[in-house]
C-alpha cells in the first residue's frame, strides 16, 4: 500500500470509528478523535493538532477528549517547559478491554435472568427467549477466563 492509499484508508477508518461511536451513543466527534489518535502514525498529538486536523471546534474537541478521558481511553502527557498537552491513546493491560466486555456481558446476563424470573408464565415465547439468551451468555462468560489463559499460553 503506498502512502496515498494508506492515508485514504486511515481517514476512511477514522470516519467508520466515528460512526460506530455515534451508534453506541458516545458521539461522532469522540469516535473520530479516538480513531485519529489510534490510526494515524504519530504516537501523540497536541490539542491544536487535533482541532486543526479533524477540522472541529475547540469546544467539540475539548468535550470529546473529556468523554474519552472519562472512559479511560485517552490520556495526556506534558513536556518540561512546554505548556501543551500531548494526547495519546491509553495503552493499558491487553485484557482491560476484554474484562470490560466481560463485565458488560455479566450485567446483561443478570438482567435477562431478572426479566425471566418475573415472568409468570415460564413457558411463554418471551420467557423461553429470555432464558435462552441468559444460557447463551452464561456459556460465553464461563469460557472467558479459559480463553484468556489459552491466549497467554501462546505468547
């Protein structure tokens, strides 16, 4: 892939990430910012570079960075004698994202269980659906730790 093709692919991906974040309820701009920080070649960018390159307002950039910091996805560093903040993706334990998904699945499983429990007719189509989803989530949850251990053994 030549430089021009790579740059186009990077910007297409940044837009896709923005649309994904918007569908998840976090907003297009935070998605574009995290996409930009993750996909582009530099490891960190100043606030001004983010604003200028993404062509967004300072207010939008500030709000997006606040959202991403609250979600522990972005952090910044400073350089001695330089008042600028340099933003970069938060590089965390490789299992942090998986653990977050595991927690969300566990909460979903508990919610499906609670919905099933309050159904008077446990044989109704909705009750059967709720129990099936709960059982499926339980299968995935039961395998999480096993799969993490399998991954680590291959490293």
